[in-house]
């Protein structure tokens, strides 16, 4: 579960989906289909501006999506033995990825979709 920076909503993993819900009521604001249903989401991170979210887990890849539109803007995959942790840098340009093999990876996803 990750609270968006404005404090008005949260994103949380549900199987291969990410759900976006309002606070404090929990009204459904959308569902983002990130991974197959048998691929649980273990970690989520939101950019400081609250526009993008990274998701990772058992699917051995990381996806970055635009939260409002629910569209994927970047993906890094195939090199993880399960994603255990995600964090964006304070400027939102770097994503730090912790994997099950105890390695940290640094990624600069293209959040503009160029």
C-alpha cells in the first residue's frame, strides 16, 4: 500500500492488479492491470509528483505506469529474481529496485514515454 503525495488516495496490489482508491472512503478510482493474475505485486512506489507509479513482484519485471490514465510508460524485465522493494529518488527521475537476490539496481525510466 502506498499513499499518493497529495494524501487523497492510495494504490495497492491485488494479485497482478494495482487498485487506486480514494481516502478516507476507499472509493474505487481505477484498476491498473500490470501483471498476470498469478504474479503477485510485492512492492509499489509513487513518484514525488504523484503522476507515476512503479510496480514489481513475482513477475520478475518492473512496470512504470501513469496513474491517472492507467497506461504503461516503461518496463524493465527479465533480470530479476523477484522484486522485493522499489523507491523513487526525491526528484522522481531514478528508480531503485531491490530484488530477491539481494541486489540493488538503479534505473532511469523514461517517464515521458519518448
